[in-house]
C-alpha cells in the first residue's frame, strides 16, 4: 500500500496543473460545439410547438375533429408523424450534447459524426414510413410501436443528459434536477397526446415550463463558463481516475490477501 501511495505522489508531481492551456482550449471548443447543438434542439422544439399550434388552429377554423374518437382519426393523430419527426430530430441534437459531455477529451472522429448522420436519416425514414401507414390506415400496430419507441427514446436521452448535468462540479439546485427528470418522464406519454385532450393539455403545459427551466440552466452554464470548467475537469478525471482506480483495487486485494495469510 505504501508503494502504491508513493507511485501516486510521484505521478501527481509529473501531472500538469489543474489549469492547462491545451486542456482549457479543448474544453472551450467542445463547449462551443455543445452550444451549437443545444440551439438546434431548441429550434426544433420551437418548430414542434409551432406545428401543434398551426394544426390546432387549422382544425378549429375548418371545424375538423382535433382528437381521435373511435374510428374517426383526429387531425392531431393524422399529423402525428410530422410532430413525432420534429420531436425525435430534436432528440438527436440532445444526444450529441450528451456525447459532448460524456466524451469531452476525445477528438471528434469522423465515425462519430457519421453515426449522428445515420441516426438522423433513420428518423427521417421512420417518419416517412409512419406517415404512409397513417394516411393509408395500414399496419396500425407498427404505427403504435414506432410511436412508443420514439417517446421512450426521447425520455431516455433527456434523462442521460440531465444525469450528466447533475454532476457535483456543476451542482445545480436539486429542485431543478428533479423537475428535469420529471420532464424526461413526460416524454414517454408523447404518443398518447393526440388521443387524450386533458392529458395533452396538462403535460404539454408542464413540459413547456420545464423547457424554460432547462433553457435557463443551460444559459447559466454557458454564460458563466461553468460548462467549460466541467469539461476541463472531466478531462483531468479521465486522465487520472483509471490508474488510481486500478491501484486502489490492487491495494484492496493485497490487504485481503494479507488478512487471509494471518494465522
């Protein structure tokens, strides 16, 4: 154990200080990429609310049925492939944001960007297939499956992102974190919105409030420089923790081995 401790101290002296120009520049570049992806997600959320408003207004002016009732498909259900597409596409950009927070030290490899392109293309394909099924009243089980998968995938990605923001390095208010996890849970009911008017009105109103909180938290992180600090610290952790972890586990095993050898 003393030998391991000496190794830790020796390597700590060789390590760069907490403020390192290269590490800072890398964190700053990643934070800029994060900010750009976050803005795209918000633009798509705005487009989603605009689409809902336009669909509802058109239904009211034309006296069409807004919600599905029995065999009569409501306007919201008919346009669900579009609203689902906008919601799912925004989740792609949030997934990129999560990747920026989860792998801040890694060079942005071409294959990572290709994965994002493939996911976006998949969402476009799903939206086209879903629209075809809805318009032609075909294979409703597939439409239901696509709706539920998209809804819960959106919730999972938001929860992953919130989990990163919950770090003690950032230390957001507990109430804010709890509200964002609740917002992630709301995403699972997205598929039910065109079929349940009270549910849609209640949860979309709550979701809008949670989005405002989300926006304020991100604005604070980006403007204050805390996000860049978090990314720089995470890089330091990635550089040191694996070795310290293996050394600590080795010390535990050595201690257990000594305990077993005692008479």
